[in-house]
C-alpha cells in the first residue's frame, strides 16, 4: 500500500513570494490533515478536511494561507505572500475515518525555507 | 487550551541502555498517542493508549489518565531508535478539538 505522498520535498523562496505544496493521501482515506512543524516543536494542525469539506481551519492564518481538496482526494496548501516565520516543515497526513483518535499516516513533509 | 509537556527534552544513550520518556498533560483526556519522528522527518504512530499499558516489541507505554501523565519505555535501545518522540492528545484549542502535540524528546542512541 502506497503511503502519503508530498511534493516538493524542499522549497526555498524569498519573502513575499508565493508557494504551493501538494499532497496525495493513502487511497480510500477520507480525512486529510495539513500540519506545520517549526524547528524544535511538535506539529501544529493547520487544517482538517473530511472528503472535500473543511472540518477545522481554526489555526490556519487565512490572510495568507489557503488550502483546497476539490475532489476529495489530492490537496494543495498555498502561502501567499510568504513571511520569514513561515519557514517550517509542512506535513500532510491522512486517516481512514473522521475521528481524531483514528491512526493518522504522515507523509515525508515539505521543508520550506523563506529568505 | 490543553498543555502537553514532555521530558526530558534531550536524551543521549549508549546502545543497549533502557530509557523512560514522560508526557504530562494539563487537563483530563480520554486519549493519548505516542509518535516517533526519525532523523529523516518521517512521523509514525507508535501507540494509541488512552489508559493502561501496551507493549510492542522493545517499546511499551503506560498512561495514568487520572494523574495526567504517560510514560514511554524503550528497552535495549538501538541506533535506529534515534529521533524525536512526541506524545499527542486530543484537546480543545481555538474552540475546536484537535490533536495537540508536545514539543518532543530528542533521543540519540550511540553505537
């Protein structure tokens, strides 16, 4: 069974530029999560999708971050414009069911550096 | 919101040694999970352990929910155990429930 796929693996941009990340969850997984992990910290949830609907985006900085999961499968996370403090690893995870106690399977992450 | 604290923040072991990692949480929870993030960044769920004790090979975990802590035991450590260990609980933050991670324990196992 293929795991969660993410691309790109690394991205370096200058502040005020835009960037987009892509995630393909495990086949059949209805729930998809995006996390931000700043160096030295644990992951922080940005947004949770159930199929193509948003369940929780309370910690998503909506003035600059956006995410979509149009067909209930792949998802993209966009930052526009980027700030220095957005430098982090962006992790995508998926789970079969909607419960927060369902096992979440994580992708390898995208490491973003904002200069 | 709920606070999740882990100790120690860093740990260095010689291969073959045993260790205990601790996770304290500030509010009552009915769930707790332990994760391992390897040196290449891959995060894997180790245990879902809302209460009691579970064992998986050289790893075991105990959660005492009434006293708001959980322990992860690593026995006969191997270099492949290196990485960061996170505990996480489902708690309320920003008016919704979500999985909240501690800041982790960074483990280095030397050969």
